[in-house]
C-alpha cells in the first residue's frame, strides 16, 4: 500500500522547478524498508537535477506498523497549515490506511494517531516500540551523521582521512546503513548519487577494518561458488 505521488518543487539553490516522488503513507508490513528510511531521515528528501542540491522537503506522512499497533503522523510546523487544515490532513491520511485494511484490522489506534512535530521524536517512538535503548539510538544517529559527512567530503583525500580517523565506528551496521542509502538512490533513479555511494563503498572496503572483513568474506563465498565441494568449504571455514 505504498502511497507515492509526484510533487513539483522549486530548488532553493538554483530556483529551477522539478518533480520528485514523495511518500504519504509508509506501511512497514507492505514495505519493511520504510522503517529504515524513517529512522535514517530519508523520507521525502529531494535532489535537484539541475544543481545537485539535496535536502528534506518536510512534508507530512503517516507511519503505520500494524504489528506494534503504531499510527504515527509526522506533521512539521514547516507544513504551514492552520489547525483545521492540519486535522483535515491527518484525517485524510488515517482514512487512506483504514480503507486499505480488511474490517478486522481496522482498530481504534488508527483513529487516534500520535502526532510528531520532529522526525527525531517520531523515530525515537519507533525504536522504543522495538525495545531499542537511548544508547543504541545515539549510536545510530552518530552513524547517520558520519555517513552524511563522508558523502559531503570534497575529495578522495578527505574521504580517505575520514575513514581512517573513524575506523572504530565503521561496523556492520554502518555498511547496512550505506546499503539502504544505495537502494533508495537506485529506486529513485538518482544515478549521480548511486555512483558516489558505490565509489565510497569501494574506499570503505579497501581502507576500513570492517570493510576488509566484508571483502574477505565475499572472496570466500565466491571461491565456494566456483568450487562447491566439502573440502573447499572446510578449508574456508578454517580460514
């Protein structure tokens, strides 16, 4: 039930108009990747095709997790609506979810969605429902910030220095976060971002400790694929 539509926006940098896909309802049963997009602040972002400027559009959306009975509405102040308009927008979002569900799943929590003015508080509510501690939340936030700094690096030399300085923070979770960003860039057709992320991944595989582990594991799997014998498997397990 992904609710995606095209919005026409004007780039604040170069002032050129362009169209970009936006999401209005994220149902994590239908689209499990929606949770990661929310947690990493990747919902309704846009990249100007003219000048490359990127940023968040700060548009309202509803996050629905039926397994945890969560109906969370992001309604930022930047949306610029009066209170009656905001209530009308919330009602429209909840009606969209209700209409998509079979009668037995139309429960009361959907009629009283929790409203959040910031993505941070909404993300914390999602993590709280999953039993995630504040320490784990802070670690995830630090990973997102590190990834963004790397994406904003001005040269290969700067990126390489950042990788070496932050080697202890580049773990399996960081590579999963990188993978989510790559999938979103591919799904939205942002070819320049895909090339940038792939180039950064190559640097991470080469220079970071975790990247070298990932590379070695990939080489072992490829070796097993080309020689799928018990002897080869035993040899790789010993390694």
